[in-house]
C-alpha cells in the first residue's frame, strides 16, 4: 500500500507539472494582448505601454515567465490579476466558498437522485425500469446550459417558486434557496449517468450465484438486497461517483455564468475573455489538481468498500 501510494503521489506530481506546461503555453500562445484590456481601449504612450508590460513581465521570454510563475506557485503565490488588480490567491479564495457550496449541493443531488433512481430501476423491472431509463437518457443527453434555461423558464419565470439569476441572498438558508436551480442544472446530467451505473451494478449483483442461493433458502428479499447485493454493487458506483464529483467542479463554468453565481467557474470565463493569464492558469491548475486528488481518494476508498478489489490486486501481483 505504501509503495502504491508513493507511486500515485509521484504520478500526481507529474500530471500537475505537465498540466502547468500545457496551460502556460496554451494561454500565452492564444491570440490577443492583455495590455489592450488593461488600457480599456484608451490610447497610451509607448512609455505607459512599456511600463505595463514590465509590471506584468510580459516582455520576458516564455521560459523565464514560466519559471517565475512555477516558482511562485510552489510558494503559494499565483501572481497578480491584471483584471481585478489583486492577488490571485485572495481572489480565488473569495470565490471558492460559492463554488464549493454549489458543487456540494449538486453532489448531494447527484447521489440521492442517481443512486435512488438506479436502485428503483433495478428492483422494479417493467414499466418503472423503462420509465427510469427514459428519464435518465433524457437527463444524460441534455447539456447543462439547456437545463439551466429550462429550469429558469419553468420554476422561476412561470411558477415563481425560485429566484432567477442574480440577486443577493441573506444568510445560509437563503443562499441554499438561490442555489437550488443552479445545483439541479449542474446535477441532472451526472445524476442520469450515475443512475445507469447503479442500475447496471445492481442487476449484475442480483444475478450472482450466491444471491440465487440466498433466495432459494428463503431469505427475505429486503435482506438479500441489503446484505448480498447493495454493498457489492457500491464499488463501481463509488468509483464513477468520485469521478463525477471532480467533473462537477470542472462543469461549474456554464452554470455559474448562466445563473450569475459568483464562483470559480464564472471567474474563469471572465478571465479567459480578458486574457487574465494569472487567473486562468491558477484556476485550471487547481481544477486538474482537484480532479486527480479525488480520483486518488476514490482508488484508495474502493477496496475498503469492496474487499474483492484488493484481493484481485494481490492476485495479479
């Protein structure tokens, strides 16, 4: 286990290093000049333009810029935002709670709706199963921005049950109330995918020999499902669910922009538009780090939930 963990941590460091190279190169090779944004379209003397470029080190060779940026990142310094004129770390820190709450809310909805629908479909074959498959198929095929527009149109404009985009919530309950529609818009696609994975895993376990034996011995169906089916089916569900959790964080840009939520995703969209190099690099790198860390945590948790996975690993080594 120690060797495995060290190997995964080294892999994590390698992925982050390669990601930093790709992100830095992609952002700086994109067309456009951040100086034009800094000047807000106003004419400037060559001296003023040169001062701005020197302040943000835009005239340094790209390898030197990358080395300075990576050295700062390793010390917790992500640079300074050209758009907001403040430290990138502080800027991201101020937006992070909003995104974390949205992702947590959406993750709860994905778990409840996805696992619940998958269990219902597996345990109720026939019309219920077909209805769940149809609903999850529609949810999976619907992009987040389409879900956002449909939810706002129905529940905000027509029914008036929830507030529309914007607004200033007061207190934690009101904040959750304002995030309900964004969380559903973010969660629907992932919930549909998780429901199908749960259904497939449950049907696979329901067909196992030991389940048939338990049924033949007269064990109650509820006990069979709880003791012999559900726990064994949780392995692939947790694995896929962990990947989806990381995917939720990456998918917040569209939903936060659509609902005017002040979070990391909307900040990324603004920064890409403004060519705010430091902010784009920091958010992208942190997103990749979160994705890899979540996958590592799922890999370590999976054998605890389903011991058969560790046994397979020992058998193959």
